[in-house]
């Protein structure tokens, strides 16, 4: 296995452990054993455990950013926020472990994860505010409206991950469409 492939394999194994049991459970011994490698190989590729965790957070952050970019790439002018939400539901369904990392940060998460979360939240809030300003130009406070939309969307995506049987895509999409209708009729 090439060093690049081995590195990805170790990141995958680490992510599985973190997703199941949290960062505190991702010990060098457990990772090495699950990956079928020795600890020296782990250290040779990542240096130390904190560097491995940062590499995992960086990789998953890149994946999440690419999924958000896809969710917002082909939006219709009519329902841009609904299209974004539907795209994010698809991303969560396609990559639940990635999104659990960000929507339910595990115990023992490195500071890098929290920094990435804060950076991502600011980008999403700016996007939402711009979309709200376009679709509801007379709205008195688009900044705080964007914060409410963000918090609500985050909660619904968390429900999708935590209870997919009840928080179905159809149910969540219908709710978002209904709220959009109420918002338009109130403005």
C-alpha cells in the first residue's frame, strides 16, 4: 500500500473509532490494531496523535465544504434556501459520519475541530444572510433571521442524523417548505 493510501486508511479507521466512541477512544494502540499496522507506522505517517486528529478534522472539513458547495451550486432563483436545505439533507444522508463529526462533536474533540466549526458557521451565516436579503429584500433584520434559519436548519439536520426513522427527508422538507410559505405570506 502506498503511503498516501495507508494514510487514508488510517484516517478512515480513526474516523470510524471517533464516530463510534469519541476522540478519547482513538488511542494509538486501537488505531494501529484496527488498521493492521504497527504504532511506528502510525507515528511515521502522522508524527503524533494530535497531528492525526488534525489531519482527520482537515480531511472531513474539506469533504463537508465540498458537499456544501455542491448543495449550493445549482440553486434555482425561486427556492434557493429550500434547495440548499435539500442538498444538505442529501449530504447528511450520503456521509453521515462526516456530518456527525460536525453536528455532534465527539468527546475529546481537538481545538482544531471547534475552530473549523466556528469558521464554517460564519461562512454559512453569510451565505444565508445574502440569500435572505435577495429573497426578502424588505426584511428588517436579515442578520438575525439568518441566525434563526441556521439554528433551525442545524437542528433539523441533527434530527435527521439522530432519528432518521422519524425525521424523514420528506417530513423535514415539507416542514421547511411550510415555514417558507408562512414567511412569504407574512412579509
